[in-house]
């Protein structure tokens, strides 16, 4: 638990960007974190798996990496188990643990990279599930006062790829552990067409393990593995527009991909907008847009965070000009 100086973060971010932290340290418990917070040079940045961050420069101050472990059932009844998970546990390891223990609720979130501590930050979601559906509460430490605080579901203000930790309380708390209520009698959610098709093609019965395997297979086909090509998954959120604007665009672009999410709101597939604006497969030096996933910006090797940021801004501008829609980054830009 000591600070190292001029520490390379290249292997600690899935874009594989070569940046350095002025000071870097790891913590394994709340007590260790509190000690580090007293000593750490400001500003302080908390790092999990580095799978949702675009580093555009070297970091002044301190980067603290969450390595708090542990997965424990702390309460249970006939139907559910309350599971406490350390913020430094890898999200996918927790998913596999839940399947091995026959506990349902997060199988659709298989293979999402990153740490459990970062999962509530943007209410991670995939294939029709978000963590808010199984979230019970979390324990966090205030960076300046060192106070330990419990946040229940309402406190977190979860939304689409959003929580209070990305809004009002941004940069103020370190999430140390998260409690989830998982189901002993799982309710399977295979409503996403591709999941159902995959299960059918696998010719297996629908259970937790097979849903997870189906989703892993789909994701491995669809998304570039950061070990091979640096990326952070979806770079932008899917934008929401009014039904009126959607109808207007639909008349102009009949193939536009959108689905209704509320009485007057339609969510649009950002990948479709980016592809139609001509960016899919774009490559300039080592920066690009993945050839089969227009939502995924990539580092082919030596790209700089600033180049990826510039590319993302160019994409935003052209989507704005062509469709009058503002794309908002999902990735945290630092
Ligand atoms: C190939 C790929 C696929 C992906 N697919 C999905 C997907 O399907 N759905 C989805 O929702 N996301 C997806 N992501 C994004 C990413 O995996 C998630 O956002 C994940 O939760 C990030 O976790 P992390 O530990 O890597 O966070 P980091 O990238 O380390 O941090 C993200 C942000 O959270 C802050 N932070 C991290 N840990 C803490 C903590 N303990 N306390 C306070 N702040 C903290 C950081 O300061 C930073 O601002 C994908 C990423 C990749 C690379």
C-alpha cells in the first residue's frame, strides 16, 4: 500500500493508451483506502478495470486502484440471497460465481469487463438487463471527509447508463462494496431476439449457465476483445429523441433503427446513425471505428487519447449535421 510515482497505466486501461499517473497506489480494504486518501496528492482518480475510460493526458495527482475482494452471501430467504461483493472483484467473475451458485439475475450481464465497484457508476446493462434490477445498496467512502456512507437504490438515481455518481456526486465517493439481491428461483430473460436464436442454435435447455454461454458467444463474435484491439465497448450512448422527430427522420431514412421507450420518446441506435454518417470501418493512423461495430472506437496500437477524442468529436459533428441528433459519450473522458 505505497505510492509509486510516474506509474504507467498502459496495461490498466482497455484502450491500451500510454499514459502515466504522477502517483499510483492500490487498496484492498476501506481502512487502506482511508489511509491513502489522507496522504494522496490531489486530484484523486479511482480506477477499476479501466474499461470505460479515455485517458487524453498524463494524470497529475493520484490514481488509486480498487482491489477490495470478497463475494459473500450475507442474508437469504427461500427465494433470494443477498450477496455482498467487494468493489475490486471483476464483474464477470461475480457473474460466473452467481451461475455456479444457481443464483439468477445477472446472467445477461456476462462478459462485461470491469470491476463490481464501477458497475453502479453507469448502471451497467446488456441484453435487456441492468444492474439496478438486482441492486440492493452500496457502501462508499467520501474522498474528502473519509465518511463511510450507504446508498440505497433510490439514492443512486439509476437511469440509462447513469447514476448519481456520474452526475451530482461525480468524483466525490469511492464505491467499496455492492450488495445484490439474486434469485434462487430465476426468471429467465431471453426476450432479446439474438439470445433466443443463439440458445436455439446451441440446442440446449434454457438455464442460467446456457444463457450466460449464449451471451458470451454473441459478445465474442460482435465485440473486439481489448486484448487484441484497444477499445472501451460502446463509445456513445443510444440517444433519445421525441416521437415527432423520429417520424420525421423515418420518412427520410426508412431504415432508421429506433424503439419506443415512453409515450413521447424513442431511443435510436447510435451505431446506425454513425454507420449512416459514413464512419463504420474508418481508420486514420492507429485510430478508428471498428469495421463491424460502428459504436466501438478503437486503438490499433499507438493511438493517443487525444486522437480518439478528436475522432469522437468529428463523429458527433457529422451525426448532428446529418440527423440533428446529439451523441453523448458513454465513456468517461479524463
Ligand atoms: C469490450 C467492452 C464491452 C463492454 N460492454 C458493456 C456493456 O455491455 N454494458 C455496459 O454497461 N458497459 C459495457 N462496457 C463498459 C465497461 O465495461 C463498464 O462501464 C464497466 O462497469 C467499467 O468498469 P471498470 O472497473 O473498468 O471502470 P473504470 O473504467 O476503471 O472506471 C469507470 C469510471 O468509474 C470510476 N470508478 C471506477 N471504480 C470506481 C469506484 N469503485 N468508486 C468510484 N468510482 C469508480 C472511474 O473513476 C471512472 O470515472 C464495455 C467495455 C468494453 C471494453
